[in-house]
């Protein structure tokens, strides 16, 4: 009896939704009209005033650096929250079964997979670092490169075992690296205050003008990008470690 | 080009919505991330495309898969515990029932003896 009623409400609601959606889209300005003054200004000024060629990274880490600081701390806090939740359970479980068997896989990885994945680990790390440090020149930056870096230990887990993954990732300094990465962003912003500018102003040397723009140009942008890369990579590795530990350890203990 | 990628995103997104099995959803979300990456790239946003490919196509499905594995393990443990408990209860009941039967037999014997004595 309730089902047809629910269906009618849904159909009426979605019909109204579609009608409004189409109406709203019909009124949208064309593709060219969207490009407002802000976009033009950023495109004009990012090479001259900031000595960078990637406008998106310039906006992220310089023009709108404060917004990105907030974004970075969203990530930081969510990683912390997940770790706190997972670790609590881990400690409880650890006391209950101190002799939990080491988790074994149902299927051992084949030689082809192992050789290929281990071979990919080095290039992945290199590519991650490349994306992090070339953020101001080409598309990329700290966030993207950081996640690429964090997939390298995952490749090791796929090719080897959780033990090897643990040996690579369970160091105390990964936690330190995450904290340092997040703190360095805020600290770079503070440097500007000491020189007498507003918070997160680009006060580092931009590089000589007139010469070809290269890796070391852009003032605070490469430094902030590197700090973000460190934070994101370490945060994701911690997250992966906690999830894998939680899943595999309880599986080993359950049997 | 732009229209076809939008259609692809729409089809992939629609298919994902109608997928009801969780593991398939994890694989589907990865494919959906890939189509979104293509869309961002074709609409001239390579920075967003890079973010999307590492988060949407790799990190998100991985987290979903790990969460599913975690839930399954927890469910398995719960079921095992429940089975153990029911088994224990059954054993207790059996033991109890056995004693009851012995009692009955004993009382029957007593009654018989009493009857014989009388």
C-alpha cells in the first residue's frame, strides 16, 4: 500500500527537479562568457609577478594560499581521526590475543606480478617526487604528487607481503613527516609576518626576472608544494597502514 | 569530443548507481573516476585530472575495498562467536537434559522398587 504512494512522490519530485535543472541550464551563459576578470588577471600576472607557469598551482599555493592551508588541515585532521579510531580497536584486540597468527594470503602473488610491481616502485617514487617539485611549472603539485608517492608502499604490499609493507611504513618518522609537512605550511606563512607582510604573502626570492623560468622560481610556491607533498604522502601511508593492519590483523586473529 | 565524454560519464555514473553489490561498486567507482579524469582533461583542467586519477581511480576504491574487507571480517567473527555460543548453549542443554533423564530413570526405578516393596 505504501509502495505506490512512495513511487508517486518520487516521480513528481524528480519531474520537478528535472524541469528546474533544465531551466537553470538553459539560462547559463556560454563557455566564453564564464571567463571573468579573475581568470584573465591570474593568467596575466602569474608569469610576471610570481615567476611560475602553472596558474592553477599559483592560485592554490599563493593567491589563495590561505584556503589551501585550510584544505590541508582538513586532510590532516581526518587522517588523525581515522588513526585514533582504528588504533583504539587495535590496542584492545592486541590485549585479547597476544599470539595472533601472522596473516597469510589466500593466493600468493605470481612471479610476473612481483617482478613487474617491484620494478614499478622506483619509477613511481621518482614520478611522485617529479610531480611534487614541478607543481609550479606543469600541472601537478603537492596534493597530486603526495598521493602518487603514497602508492609506492602499496605496490610493495601487492608484490610482497604485509610484513614487508610494515617494515617499510611503520616507522615513527612517517608520523613526524606528516606533522612536519602540515606545520611547515603554516610556518612558511608565518615567515611573511616577520618580514612585515600579511600572512602567507610570497616573500621568498622569486628568482631573477628576464631569465627562463625554472624549478627554483616562484618564491614560497615550491616550498609550500613540497610541504604539502610531504604531508599528503605521509598521511596516506599512515592511513593505508592503519587500514591494512586493522583488516589483516583481525583476520589473522579470527582464525 | 566534449559531448561524447559527458555521455560516457553519464552512462558510467548511472551504471554505478544501479550497481548494488559493494565489491562491484568499488571497481565501478574506479572506472567512474577514470571517466571523470578524461572529462577533466578534455575540459582543459589537467591539474584536476591528476588529482582525480590518483584519488578517484586509486585511493577511494582502495579505501572502500579495505572497509568492505574489514566489515566482512567483523561479520565473520560475530558469526563464529554466535555459533560458538549456540553450540555451548546446546551442550549445556544436552548435559542438563541428560541429567534430567537420569533423574527420571532414577525416580522410575524408585517408584518400581517402592511398588515391588509394597
